[in-house]
């Protein structure tokens, strides 16, 4: 595509977005606040081009297609429960929160942003937009500008939730191009502990532009499993911003299958002394799928610790991207941070782009990062073939073994089983091409 034509498409998308922003019905409270902040940020932002460094490996053409900003009444969503997971289940379908399906325990509250009152509204206004709306992030701004409603999830101080909180962000089964902009705020008050299983479901031609903001306050801990285990024609943008307080812990597990377009923008901020973050991620792309993960882990305070491990596999003509950044702020001494990323190419036409970054502005720190890229071991492949396993089966076994370290670390047995089944199904077809 020529530069002129690409520029015209980007400009047309911007005009259409502004038209939709202006046509929204009036809102009040937190929703109106987010809309105002988002609209102002979108007006000041520039949509990414091939020269935008953060979008170097992700062209936005798939996001500019006709109809992806349209709003349609949501239909029925095909939301199958996760086998073996006993959870408190919440759902947002085509951007609109659904009724809570089960009674919640005392101390766990779930409220629509449009209905917040009193203390809940104060908490949401302090968090809403403070983390995620930033310069150079036009789609995060667009989420706020086109917001219809969202959820606030609060876990009371000292409460340990007995079952996972399951949050489903789903596309309905309507076969019409459309856009949805889910928004979720999660607050764990001091000393609270919970597990959040966030599932992204849908295969249709739709744009889902989600923003999730999380505050893990002093001494609290959150295990967060983020599962995008469905491929398809969907365009998925997911912004996640997390603030971890003093002596608090945040454990993030990412499981991503590629889609027509899937991009994660993740910021984790270790804001208090003694804060800890553990991140593990596994990604698989097939055919012409695209997966881009932009990770920014910032140490703001001293004596904080972080670990990141990623494993990416790309087959056929697909593309997987990881930009992993560790940023050590001035004054964040005695930091201990590490990032380890590995990629596995299964075919001649596949591409994996690994870009680790380390930026340090403090003394007395211990930091490391590394990235490696390779192909399946020919000797291991030959060994399995010699034991009677056909080539596609042998390649699948070795590929699954490459991801096993990440899957085994998932802090929920039901999720481990479900993820394993999804990965096996993804490898079952089509047959993988032998790499060069």
C-alpha cells in the first residue's frame, strides 16, 4: 500500500472516530469523566504509522476496516464455562456488563461504573484514567471516549477470596463488523488476596478495544491469569495497567493465541518498597495470525523485585512480537529485575521479533535481560520419528514441550488443563511446514 493511501485511511478512521464520539448520548459520573478525558486525549494523539516505534511491527491496517467503530445491539454470546473452574463469574459482552450470575461473598463488590455512588465512586474516580490514558496511546484514549459502561471490582481489606473471580470479555455471535470498548477497574484493598481469571472470547470480525486497570494496595496479592485462547477474524487490543503498592504482590500469566490482529499493551508499576511482580507468558501464532505484546515494567521504589519469562512460537506465515522493557527509576535502589524471552520458529515464512530493553537510573541494582530465537532440534525430531511418531506429531510434541514451562507455572489447576487442551487443538491443524 502506498504511503498516500495509508495516510488517507488513517485520516478517515480518525474522522469516523470523532463522529462516533460526538454522537454518543449524554452520560454522568465516572463514565462522563472517562469520556471527557478520553476524548481530549484522542484529539491530541496521533494514530500510529509505520514510523511509530512502538508500532514498528504492528501495522494498523486491520483496525481501519469499515464498520469496526460501529455500535450494534449485543446479541447472544457463546460463552462456554471453563471446565473444572468453580468461580464467581462476571461477563462483559460487546462492551456492556451483564448481570452478575451468582451471589458474591461479603467484601467482594461488583458495580457498574454508571451506577457508582459514594465510596465506590470516589475509589473509581481516583483510579479511572490515572494509569492508562497516556501520551502516544490513541486506542486507550479511544476506549474512554467511546465508553458506554464498565465494571468496578473491589476486594475489601484483609479479605481472601475463596474462589477465583472469572471475568469474561466476549464478542457476541452477531456476524456484523462492530466495535466494543470494555472498561474494568479492579481494586484490592490492603491485605486482600484474590485470583482473577480474565478470558477473551470471540472469533468474529469485530474490534474489541479493552482497558483493565488494577490497584494492588499495601500487603495485598493478586494472581491474574489472562487467557486469549481463541483465534479467528477478531481485532483485539488489550491495555492493562497495574499499580503494586508497598509489600504487595502481583502475579500475571498471559496465554495468547494469535488472531487476525491481537496486541497487548501492559504496564506494571512497582510503586512501593518491597513490591513484587512475576510475569509469565506463552504465545502461539499460526497461518497468517498476528500477536504483539508490549510489556513495560517500571520500578518506582527501592527493594522491589520482578521476574519476566516469555515463550513464543510462530508457524506458517504468522508473526509474533515481544517488546519487553524494564525501567528503573531514580531512587529505586536494591532493585532485582530480570527478563528472559525465547522464540521458536516453525516455518520458513514465520517471523518472531524479540526486543528486550533495560533502562536504569539508580545505583545498587541487579538487573538482567536476554532473548534467544531458534528452531526445533533436528536430533530430537529424528529421535521421536524413530520411535514411530509421524512428523506432524513429533513437531507438535516438541513445540508443546517448549511452552510447558509457562503452562506448568499457571497458578490454577483448571486453567492449566484448559490451556493445555487449547494448545493441543491449535497444533492439531494445519500441518506445520518444516523450517529452512
